[in-house]
C-alpha cells in the first residue's frame, strides 16, 4: 500500500525535495553526483566496483524521463572522465516506460549510445511483472546493436523467467539474476520463499552452464553465494557478485579480497523514499536497523 502512496507522491513531484535522513544514508550514496562518485572512490579503494543508480521511477511525463536520461548521459561522461571503476543501472519507468514503450526505448537508446562511446556499461533493472516484456525486448534489441554494453536483471520469482533465460542466454549482454523485490500475484510468480530459492539456484545453474561470461549474481544470501562459487568451479564461467550498498558490506569486501569480482549497487539522488521503503520491507534486519536509528540505540 505504501508503495502505491510513494509512487503517487513521486509522480506528483511531492517527494523530490525531501532531504535524505540519516537512517536512509546507509542505503543511499547521497543526493548528488559528487557524493555518489565519492562513494565509488571509497569502495574502489577496497577492491569493490560500483553500479550507480540515479534514483527515480514511475514518471508520468516525458520531461521528467528526459531529465533523468540527460542526468545519466552526464553521469556516463563523469565516470569516463574519472579513474573510477563504475557503471550505471537505470529503471525502465524512470525512462518513461509508464508513458509508452517507445519513450523508454528512445531514452534508453540515447543512454546506451553515450555509454558505448565512453566505454561505460549500462544495466537495466527489472520492475514488476507488467513491465517484463517491453523491458526485455528493448534491451535484447540494444544488445544486438551494442554488444556487451548492456545487461538486464531477471527475477527468479517470476514463472516466466526460465523461458526468458532461454531467450537471452546467447545474446551479447550480461544477465543479473535476482530473487525479485516486487509483490507479485501467485498467477505469475512463485510466492513461497523456498520455491523462490529453489528457482534461483536452478536459474543460476542454467546461466553458468550455458554461458562462459556475463553472469551476475545479485544476492546477499550465503546459500546463493556458495552455489555461485560451486557452479563456477563446475562450469568455469566468468561471473561477478552484485550486492546492495548498506547490505552485508563486510561480505562485499571479503569476497573482493578473496579475488572475486564484486560490484556494489549504490543508488543516489533525492528520490530515495520508495527505494528505502523496499529495502525495509525486504528484511527484518533492515527494519530493525531503521528502528534502532530512530530510537538512538
Ligand atoms: P534474501 O532472500 O532477502 O535473504 C536471504 C539471506 O541473505 C538471509 O537469510 C541472510 O542470511 C542474507 N541477508 C539478506 N539481507 C541481509 C541483510 N540486510 N543483512 C544480513 N543478511 C542478509 N530486485 C528486482 O526486482 N529488480 C531489480 O532490478 C533488482 N536489482 C538488484 C540489484 C542488486 C545488485 C541486488 C543485490 C538486488 C537487486 N534486487 C532487484 C533485489 C532482489 O530481488 C532481492 O529483493 C534482494 O536482493 C533480497 O534477496 P537476497 O537474495 O539478497 O536475500
């Protein structure tokens, strides 16, 4: 319910001026490009690369989507002009998918062309199941035109993902596998935790078995991290771990020091509210952390 409320607030522009409170700062790399690049510098110094996401979603007008498209092009140029190990991740509804698939496609093409020219990688997050088809087909087309410049997130909780994997597994793009962060109906998704975990391991093995590069493991779950290491040993594919800023950061550093490629997904910007809310809902530890911060203990 709160997701719907925050979506409405975001669409109406009511939250854009809220300052990030200290409790959200654990998960959000500040409000400006400067603070995001500073977070990148800090993590790079510890061997962890950074995926930067300019926060924004569910825009209902072209101006907002165009402004974030321009923001990403600028960010790509800033990354390219720096010595930092960073790439970007966008959200489809931030580039106008709720307005129309062609708005999303045109904006994403602008970003990917700039990224290709500057040698910066572009990830596309996956939102709820109603967006899967237009998102995946747009990114798959761009992958053919700009090989190994784009990557797509796929969610193991969705029933369709086994088929989607078959569709994209031979394309020149990276694939980030996650469990899925959106509340989905039983008709399209596995909703039991155990079923999602089983699907995740099966999908991950398919990725390792069928590709020799471009596999990204987007999970904090020790069981999934161990499974990835096992599949790597069995199939030899190149892969990377991806974890969120503020979640198991010690493990991120540890994996990097063990020689694995580790990327931290670090969102930044003033539209932090719905992202922060998703993190709190996802996990009791995150909610307890927020409560402790508020209570000052
Ligand atoms: P969970 O199933 O939440 O937890 C399993 C175990 O992991 C826990 O029992 C615990 O041992 C450990 N763990 C998890 N969180 C914590 C914590 N805070 N502290 C300590 N231990 C913890 N979802 C989307 O729908 N679309 C996207 O585009 C998307 N992009 C993502 C990008 C990245 C880089 C990552 C890491 C996640 C992304 N997600 C995305 C979110 C994802 O779908 C899950 O909701 C989220 O990662 C939680 O699932 P999990 O596999 O990490 O572990």
